[in-house]
C-alpha cells in the first residue's frame, strides 16, 4: 500500500523558514517523480515543485528562489525547504507521487485523482 506522510508544518512569521518532509512507503521511492502541491484557504490546488527521480527540480514562479525541494532516496523521504515565507504561502502542503513508475514530468495534473497523495501538512505564515 502506498503511504505518503507529510510532517513539519506549523506557524511561522513572515520572512521565516520552515522545512517540511514527506516519508514514503509501500513503493520503490527512487523510481518515481514526486511533487509538492498546495491548497490555500478558499483557493484551488497550486503546483509548487517537482523533484524528478534523480533530483532535477522545477518550481512555480511564486516560490522560485525561496523554496528548495530535495529528496533522499536512501531514506525514502523528500523535503521542501521554505525560506522568506510570505502570508500568501499559507496553505496545506501535499506530497504527491506520480502515477507511473519511471516517468519524469515537469508538472503534475492538478487534480486529486492524479497519482497518490499524502494527508497534507498545514503551513501558516502570520505575525
């Protein structure tokens, strides 16, 4: 059974930093492209970042230069380091696995029917 468990969310002041994690189980982690997707209050899904199988990354313009995605294939874990956080970064952040093994894509489809999703972790940026 595919399991994706996010952790590390919380409350942070504007300009602060936070690192969230996604622990994966139930599949061969290194064989899959992974994504971070977020949903802000009252808004739709927004793609944040892609990290391909061997670490190539892509970012939405809204987070480029502030967020860094990484993965540790030996630990079956991926991370999102978020710096210079803004109130508009407030959202539930989801870890998403690509539906197909060995496929690298640049952006996911923005629907919960795409791939496998974790339960999400809340990030709140507020003073």
